[in-house]
């Protein structure tokens, strides 16, 4: 709508003249009325004074109406101008509360003005620097203008880039800010189109270069056959060199005098010697280890023996490597000498050793299960006999009284004698020790039992307690640490929390985390080793947190802690498989996540996040078609910790005292 000029607006000169005249008439009327009142003149003079006061009052009223109409008209024109602009204009408080917006802002954002007046700027500009940046807030407090780029969120969730200019509205209030927002989507699109055009131009240039190259090659192919053969030979040499350099095996070739003629990139990485430094030098001077292998090969060939590949341990630049070395003899007339191929099989050997160890652990698991079943039989007999003795040594038992009377002893005296001799106490100790042994056997069976069948519902509280008991009964004579010295603090919910999975696999995860924390605190000589275990529910998930007050780990270790075969333990004391296997079980087999937080000198927090039993995703375990597998911890090769010797000592002490 086109703004209409205000016909009521007076000129400045006329307005000033009318204003002064009205004031003089008003003051004159007031003075005349006062004079008439004091001197008690007639009413005619009083009427005249009243007229003199009414006339300027009417003129003042009309002037106020004109000013009000002019103000309304000015506001109308201003609103029309603000609504006509394509920029989004906001008037808001420093706390983001929106006072008013122009029509473009309401249309662009998809809200009405009334809805926007109930919102804050932070609702549509989530990363607003006016809210989050104290430097910007300070500049606005001093009256400066602030410019920044951000993204605004529309009602339908779409976003658009915007340039924002914010300044204090000091003509209204120190607490108010005016923000002018410009949608820069067309500029961004223009930039994108420009970048697209640049890439198209680059592709066109590349195509032109390709065509020029092809034409050049055609010209080269038109040259003499000799030049073509030389070119092909050069390309073949380059291809062969590229293949040799990209091979993972270290390749070294020597002539008949054992001078180096070939030295590929893998050989550089293995020995730390650059190719330029190696060529034409004697092998013995640069790599005496390979020179010894070559001389042994030559001696065996002289004896008519054809050597095969062998594994040797070598030290290069302070790093030990297990190498598989194979030597070939060059018998062509043009080229004579030997080629040495060396493969670093350190990790391969470690994997082979781990496979052998896993087979041993599988056998040990079956043996442990068999032993547990065999131990269960005498344990059952012991517990049954103890319970029978308890029942028969009770005065309420009918044969107790009969036997006492047959021996001419009162039942009360016989009962007192039994208490004095500590027989019931000894039986209680035997029963307690047998129950502990039964618990140990039960834990061994549950851990060594293969995973057969479908997933089952597991109560986390019970499974964690079983893992703690299993860790407390593990004794490692090599590591010399006792899990019983570790304090365990639990924060569980009263109601059972259930997940779906294989019992032994999740128990393996918990046992790895518990024993790793205990060993770390033992090696760091933590004064009061403590492990906190938390169970926290988050919607359809449960977080199991294991927190210790051990030495923690630096960032470079934390990043690689779940990598297979990565370990910080020296002298082959660690396999580097415990946490990687645990990570695989949690993420791949149970549909969860696992991560670690750690700070050196403070401690470590492992978080296992699993879906609740009713929320497990529908997936098939990767080994569903094959035989069930399980893995015992590698430290189980140490004997289980025997039961505390306190119980038999108590029994012996009671017997000695009674005798």
C-alpha cells in the first residue's frame, strides 16, 4: 500500500505562531480571572476571562489531535516501510524476548506476529552469539553494532543462512536491541553455482589436457620403432618398480659381489635405510642380518641342499621383528645374483599363538566343566550328611532322647556336651565351606558352559554379582594381585533390569572390565583401590558403568584401547584381545555400544550401553549357523584361588580345644 501524505500536518512557522499565541491568551485569561476575583468586578469581566482561557484550551486540544494524527500517520508509514522491506527486522530485549517483528519476518519464519511475540530470538536462532558470546554482549552494552552469520529455523524445521546486524535501540530503551536479518540463500546459491562452474571449467581443462596428452601420445607412437620400444621399456620398468614398491614384502637384490641392486619401499620401512643410501653398497655394511642369511643360503646350496623359508628374530632401529626370510637365486646370463624376500610376520605369529591359546582355553573350559560336575557329587554328599547330622543332633529329634537315655545320660547333658565340644559350630563351618565350594562350582559351570540356543533374558544385577564373585576367586600367581582387596561400591535399582543375550559372553565382558581395573590399580599401587558400578536407565537403554580410581590412561592410549592386539603391557604379559573381544560382544552381538572415558591420575570409566530385553533389535548373531563359541579369559590358566584356610583352622582349633 502506498503511503498517503498527511494533510493535517501544519508548517513549522504556523505551528510555532499558534502555540505562542495560545499560551499568551491562556496566561492573559488566567491573570484577568485572578484580577476580577481579587477586585470583585462584575460577572461580565469573569465571562471575558473565561473566554480568554477557553479559546487557547480549544486550540491546544486541536493541536494535540493534529500531533496525535501525525504520529499515527508516521507510525503507519514506518510500519509500511518496515513491512515493505525484504529484510527480517526484530525488536527484542537483551534476554531475547521478542517485542515486535516486521511482516517479512513473520512470512519467512512461518509464524504470526502474535506467535513470535511469545517467543525469543534463541528459539529461531539456536546458536545466537548474542546469547552465548560474552564479548558480543559487552560490545552491545557499550552501544556498538554487531554483525555475524548464523542459521535461522523456520516453523516447518527448515533452515536458511542469514547475515545479522544487531545494535542497541537506545532511542527506545537501553534494554532493547534491533536485529536486521538478511536471507543470504540466493548468495549462497550463487556461490554454489560459481563453484560448480569453476569445477566444470576445471573438468573441461582436464579434458583438454587429456586430449592434448592423447594427441601427444599419438605423435610419440608415430615415431620410430626404436623410440617406441625404449618408451615401452621405460614404462615397463616404472610399472615393475611400482609393483615392487607397493609389495608388502621387503625385497632386496644383490649381485654376485653382494652389492645391493634393488631396495624396495618395504625394505626402507623395515630397516630405516633409504633406497639412495642402499644402492651399490655392500649388503654386509648396511644389513648384516640379511648378509648372514645369504651366506648361509650359499653354503647350503654348495652342499646340494635347497633351503626353504625360515623365521628369524631381528632387531631394526630398536624394534624387534619376527621375519620370514626366503632367498632366490638369479640364474639368468644377463643378471646374476640373489633376491631376498623378508615378510614381517610378528602379528601373524601373535595371531597363531592366540589361536593355539584359544584352543587350550577351550580344552581348559571343558576340563573345568568336567571337574565341576565331578566335584558336585561329593559336595552334595557332604552337604546332605551335614544337614542330617544337624537334624539328628537336635534335642527335638526323637532318637536324640532315646540314645541319650540308652547311654544313661540326660538329653540336656548330652546337648550341653555337644555345644561344649563345638560339634554344631564345626558342622556349621563345614556347611558354610561346602556352600562356598558349591557356589564356586556353579560359577565355573556357568562360565565354561558353551553358548547354545537362543538369547536369554539376563538380570544385570545378578550377572554383575556373579562376575564379581568369579573375579574375587581368581588368583594370578604371576600378577600377584588379590581382587578381594578391591572395594566394590554398587548403585543398583531395586527392580531387576533385564537385557537379552548370552550369559557367558556378557559375563566375559564384565569380568574383563573388573580384572583390568583391579590389575591397573595394583600396578599403580593405588592406596585404596575402589570400583564403582552404576546401572542407569535411559529410555529403552541401560548404561552399565565401571569406574575405578586407578592411574587412568593418556589420550593416545584411550583412542586405541579397543584395537585388537594393542596392549601397554610389556614382555608379552598382555594379549591386547580382552577389550577388543568385549567391544565386539557388546556392539556386534548384543546391539549395544561401548566407550571409555579416562584422565591420567584420576581414573577410568568404561560405559557399556545395552538395549533393554524388550527393546533388543531383530538381528541374527554372526555365528548362528555354526557351532557356539566361547572364550575364557587368558589368565584362567592360573589355578583358582583356594578357599580361605580360615575354616579348617577354626575346625582344628575347636578340636584341639575340645581334646
